[in-house]
C-alpha cells in the first residue's frame, strides 16, 4: 500500500515509501531536495546541462537504491553522496584535455572540475589511494564532496569528533606523501 507523501514527516519515511515503490514519495523527495542539490552541484560544475543530468541520475539512483538505505545518517547527506559521485563520474567521462585559452568562456570547466579530474590522475590521486579506507572516506566526504564534519558524520555513521580526528590524520599522511 502506497504512503501519502504529504503525511510523511521525515525524509526517512519518504525514503522507506520510495523503497516500497511509491512514486509520490519520490516526487516529494525530489521536490524537497532538488533546489539545494542543483545549487551545490552548480558550484562544482559550470555546465547547467551536466548538472541537470546528474540530478536526474541521482534521483534514479535514489529510486533504485532506496531499499538498500540502512537508515543511518541523514537522507540529505546520502542523496548528496550519490549526487557528487554521479558528477565526478560524469566529469571523468569528459575529455580530459584542457581547451585552448581562446576557447575559454562561460561553458569552460570550473576550477573545481579541473581539481576533481586531477585528483584521479595526479600525485594527489595516488596519495589518496594509499590512505586507509576510513581516512579516504572522511577525506572524500569533507574535502571532495564538500560536506561539513556534521554531515560527513551522519553520512558515514560515525561521531563528529571521529570525523575531525580522521581528517587531521588523513591530511598529515597526505602532506607526508606529497612532500
């Protein structure tokens, strides 16, 4: 039996309804979370078409993955994690060759896009890959995904103080690896 999304008081309830196949609940989540998701993704990608595609891909993944959500952490942080991973995947598929200077304009890659692409292929990417999974997850959530320590704690299901400690350790290890 489908849940009326107007009566769902929390994102968690809406996500449970989505997991049960309720399209109205998905619509409610979409309407609730799309404005901030578009804004945050737009800060990382200068191409509105790519941002729109990533948002659609994100909510398709929410629809397909709602049953797998463990209920730990904030639903918004979970959605953001999906969205930023979809954006990074989309940027990786783009041509990595930079455009000549005379072609740069409003549609050129943002500085964040260039950094995200460079993370995968440069010394920083290799150093990140050498971090333990726990440290890498915190670094990805806070630095690459732009989450606050509070949001990262919810997403990763760990205390906020643990996020701060792991972030400090990860930065120290990266400084040593890149020195």
